[in-house]
């Protein structure tokens, strides 16, 4: 099984209980920001992620199809 590669490029607090994280992934030519929000239970949840779905590269010819 092949896994997606991603790295955190930058982080920034955006107020009480909110963080912006910029991800660099192997499937895109540019970095992508996401937003995380801390819930009342203390867990971080994905809050903003729409930029993850634009301008994604097509799989290379050597990539195996997933079932």
C-alpha cells in the first residue's frame, strides 16, 4: 500500500483555540493551508480544508490503482 506524503511547512495561531497549518504534499505543486479548531474536549478538529481539493496532480503511470 502506498501512503501519501505530506509535511508541515508553517503554523500560526489565529485566535483562541484556532490554528492555521500550511501543508506541503506530494500530490500538489503548491502548499495548502488548513484550519484546526480545539473542541471543548481538548481535541483538535479539522475546521477549514477546501483548498485541499483543487489542482491535484493526476497519478503517475507507475501508480497502482486502489480498490
